[in-house]
C-alpha cells in the first residue's frame, strides 16, 4: 500500500478509508527503521510535511484519497 502510487485505486481497507474522511486526521508513514540516519530523515520529512500542512502548502508526500 505504501510503496507505490495507489491514488487511482479503490481503498479496500474500510478503517483507513474512514480515517481519511476526518479533517482532524493526518496519515503519516510507519517508523520502521531505527538507525540514527533513518530517524533523522524520517523526523525531518515529518516536520516538513507538518509545516507544509500548517501553512496550507501541498507536499510531495501527500496521499490523495480516491472517491
């Protein structure tokens, strides 16, 4: 689900689809790797995404729900 662009696919996960309908829910990437470099990159990407979201800017990491 997370390693390819599925923006044109129908969501088959009902819980995930429902979460995407709430304006107060932000879906973020899973924090799977626990090396210093990975955590620094993940943290920097997450902060950039949150800053973009708060400023009303689009981010290249945004997933668009298909309806």
